[in-house]
C-alpha cells in the first residue's frame, strides 16, 4: 500500500461506517395528535360501517377556561361520501374532555 492510496481507503471506510452510526431525530407529533386520534375514534363509534378516507385539522380555538380542537373527516358509507365536523372541547390544564360535538355535512 502506498501513501496515495491510504487516504482513498480511509475515505471509503468513513463513508461506509459513519452513516450507520448517525442517529436521526424523529419528527415530533403535532400538539393536536391525540385529539385527532379521539376524533377518529369518535367517528368510528358513530359510523362503524363507514370508511374514513381523509382527515383535516382545522385549528384550535382557545377560550378563557377551555380549548377546542376542530377537525373535519371525510367518510364513505354505502357508496355515499359525507363530511363530519368534530369539535373536541377540553380543559388545557389537565386535558380532560368537556364535550365532543359531531356535525354531519354533505361533503
């Protein structure tokens, strides 16, 4: 082995072994993720035969003593598609659900 090939071999070794030792940060779940899971669960309980085909987090509304996470889900049941608005009101200090409001829409 001569002096010119040593840096090349070292570089190849580094390319092979270094990427396998790096750790990649997992993306953090959004703050509304658990409320979205509850919205999906609520939709499945209310419409057990429907398939959920899409999901949208509309946003969050903060009130004096509560917060509301708002979602829209699109469902298909019996060949018909419809929308479902689900608002989850909760106490932001302890995450206890105050109420869940479900409204069906045409789409």
